C-alpha cells in the first residue's frame, strides 16, 4: 500500500495539472448527475417491523386520498376572539390563499364545529393544510409564508408548523464560520499562507464533490434532511485533518532537503497510508449503521461515509498535486515564528510535548489512574440517558414552528402537539358497526393521560377507521411514552377482544418511540460489530494484541464522555441556554448510534496517526519509552491543530436552529476535545509506559497468519531515507530480545 501511494503521490506531484484536471472532470460529472438525477432530502422515515409503521401503511393503503403530509397554520388574536368578524375574515382570506398554493390538496375549516379547531376561550384557532407530496419543499413553504402575511397584516398572530416550512429553513453559514476558524488555526500551525491554504482548498473541493454525490443519492433513495448537515460537518473536519497530516509530513521532508515531488511522494507513503487506513475505519463504522435496521439511519451513515471517502481520496491524490504545484514556494508569505513540522529530530526531549511524554512515562500510574477516573466521572450521566423525540417546543423562539407550538399548547394544552393516531383494521371483508367503533373510542378517551379522542373516521372501503387521541402531556414527556405503551399493551387489546379488529397506535410521536426502542435494542450489536472489526484492523496494522485492545477501551471512554456531556446539557439542562436551548429534552434516538459510528472512526484517526509514529520509532530503536516520547513529540502539534479545527467546525453548527444538529455539534466537539487531550496526551502514553515492550506482543503463530499492512511506510522510507538503513525490514523481529534489535 505504501509503495503504491508513493508512486501515486510522485506522479501527482510531477504532473499536477493532470491530477487536478481529472478531479475537475469528476466534479463536472457529479454536477451533471446532480442536475439530471439529483433529488431533495426527505424525512419520510420508515421503521420496518414496528407497530407505528404497520399503522401508517394501513392508513396509506385504506385512505388513499390522504396522501402526502399535513401541516398546521395557527392563528391567535391578541386583542380578542378569533371568531369575531374581522379576525374571521382575515383568517378565511389567508386560508383561501393557502388553498391556491403548490401541491395543496386541501385546507380544513377551523370554524367547522366538527373539526374542534378553535380553543375554548376563542383565542387560538388552527387549520390543517394537506399536501400531495412528502415533504413539502421550499416553494410550498414560501407560498404558505406569503399567505399568512394577510392575517398578520390584519393584526393577528399567524404561524406555521415545521412540516410546512422545513424546506425554507436557512441553516447555511455554519460551514463558513468553521472554515474561517480552520484558516486561523492553520496559519498559526504552519506560519505560511500557502501551506495553510492547501488543506483548505483540498477540503472544500472534496466537500463539493461529496455533497454532490449525496444529492445524487437523494434522487435514488430517501435521504433525511439532517444528512447533508452531518455529512458537511464530518467531511470538512476530516478533509482538513487528513490534509493537515500529509502537508505537515511533506514540509518535514522538504526541510530535510528533499525535492518537492519526492517529499510529496514520501508524505503520501507515510502519512497518506495512515490517512487511508483511518479513513477506511471511519467509512466502515458509518456503513455499520446498516445494522440499525432502519433505512433512514443507514442512509445518514451512507451520506457521511461518501464525504469521508471523497476526503480520503482527495488527500492522497489531489493534495500531492497541490503540493507539487506549490513546490518550494509552499513556505512563502510567512509571518511570525517559523512553524515546526512535527519532525523533532534529536531535540525531542527539549520540546514541550517531548518533556511531557517523558514525564508521564516516568510516573505512569499516577496519570493513568487520574485520567481514567476523570473519564469515568464525565461518562457517568450516560446511565441516565433517555432517548425520545425533541419536539418543536425545544426549538428557538425565533422560528415560526416554535411559536406555532406554543400557541397550540396555550390554546389546547401541551398534548395537542402530540396527537396519537389509532388505526383500526376490520380485516379482509370486514365492516365496522357504530357500536364497535364507539366502544374503542370510549376506551381510548377514558384512559388516564388522554385529554380527549375524536370521533372515528371510516375509510371509503368501510374496512378501516382512524381515531385521533390527544394526550395531556407534550410529545417529549415520559408520560406520553408510557401512555402509548398503555394503549398498545392494555387498553386497545382489551377493547377489541370480543370484536377481533386489529389496532395500531401510529403517528409521529409513536413512530419516534418505536425508533428509539429499536435503535436502543440494536445499539449493543452495532457497538460490538464496530469495536470488533476495528480491533482486528488495528491488530493487523500494528502487529499487536495489547494496542488494539487499549485503543478500543479508551475510544469507548471518550465516546462515553461525549454522551455524558450531551445528557448533562440537553437532558439535565446544565448550561443549555448558552447554545440557544431554553428547555430540557430527551436525547434524539438517532444520536447514540450515529455519534458512536462517527466518533469511533474519528478516534481511530488520532490513534493511527499517533501510534504509527510511535511504532515507526519503536521499529527503528526498540526502546519503548523513547518511541512514545518521539511519537508524541512528533505528532502533538499536528494533533492539537487538527483537533482545534475539528472542534471549530463542529461547534460552528451550534448556530443552526435544529436541536438534533446542536446535539451532534456538542457531542462531537466534546469527544474530539477529550480524545485529543485526556486520551492522546495522558491516557495513551501512560498506559503504553505501563505495558512497555508488551505493547507490541503478538503470538508468533498469529503473526505468521495475519496479512501485513505497512501503515508507517517503513518499506518506502528504508529505500529513500539514508538514515533508515539500519531499520528492520522484517517487523516480525519485534519479538526478538531488545539487545538483538539494537545490534
């Protein structure tokens, strides 16, 4: 692998415009596919095998006229009654305008007594807007926003639910903020405008191609609307990080006197090989979301995996071309003190990181114990994690759907935002009687926790019916979740015992409850699969059992710490006002599995970059303590810079109104911070000092059977670096006594 990347990097550096031209052709092709087959994101979540999905399928099949999706437009009169003449005239004019909007099937009449759409005090009214597409896009949302200006101009409060305006939300700008911070960090790290600009250019080009492919995927299958944002977060972060590691090594080779093409080739063979392995690990972890058993969750993983794969490919093909194009000019336009390259040479023990690693290596028990206990304390809140729906009551007050939520809660009660749809199936050839449906409705309406239940609506075929029940509590409340289980497990089975009908509790709130429970059940399987596969990969790469075992444990600890902080901020409400959240919410059911896939892969990035340098030195010297000092000293600066960039990119997404994106931003930022500080700078060196040479122990019989992957580029360096002449070509001699190694 390293020799292949050496040749690829050298060819790209010697003929940069050919490689750049090839990427431009790819970009144009992706753009063409975007235009021809690209599609819009969709939040049409399917949850195979769940009651909510069976109920939704029944309604789609038996009530074909329903189609699409429904949203609400909510009105309130701050000075009086929405039913008075002037208010009613304005509302009717607004609804007439709404009816003319694109893809609108119909708009309900809030003043029809059968709809029960006016609050008891007359202060609030709502109308349901039904569309024939799922979900409504920007055109539908813009038309609805234009229509409600009629009511607002008449002095009423008029707001729209999230289902209507989702396509009009502007969540852009976060990427630009993250990139600006990344530029500053790179300028400080490299001390050169050109050196700092190359990783940014490579990452931006990669994210353009990656997101284009995500759009193409959206034209083929359903892609959740949050996927591009998460893919952007991951793509920009890893794109800059991967480029940073390669450029740092390239500059080191330049300072050693190598020609630009040779330096780019050697950087590709060493750091580039680590990039490929780390990127492959991230992609595998993200593709593992297929184990979730929920297509939309798997698709989120695919979208992120695409951007990571493109970033990885760009780092070992496009980036060497940029480096070759820059040549010796890469360090021009310098400012401030000349930045280091990470190659510390003989001054390793005089660097701050080197002194720190040497100090930890001499007091390993102290630092291993303190860091381990600290991570366990930060992770402890995860034991209280409750997953569930984060309703619109947790959105920023500046959003129209938050104001619509509050108006409905004030007028009709908190549970009005959490309607539960009871789908009743009479079976093949079956028909309903009024008494039978009345019995079911009465049983539902009399259940503790139910505010009221609507009269049954029978399908045109007469063999299906729907009843809507409104709980007394909000969608995110634990009591609402318990009510759903009570209806499913007790009330409805009892009410239909003598009738023989099938009943399903469905709708958005029950669907999210089912998603949460299904993902929670699959999470241990997913974790075991990802950790197990990563253990095997690391064992093959580093020829060790102890190193991958420790890597798995410490990565789990850093992810646990991220989970713990997310619980403290969002579920407990500690400091949530600083990120624009004014209420406590359960954790998104998608977050634990998605975050684990992303973070375990990203943690492996730093693990590979650090351990590959440590192992490279150990292969050369056979001195365990010295190799840890050299490895940490050589990578501390670049890992710190990479972590700062990653944290900046993730934290910038706290500015988006979507609370799920905020959760990911907090969790990913904290995880990278913990991983790059406590884990990489304290826990890893201290535990490696405790294990000594045993870190690299591998049974001889297993060593003979495992394939060999040269992540450190040892084979290439031994051919192209004179001082590597004494380096061992056969890594199996690591099992030899130390005196033999030094000889």
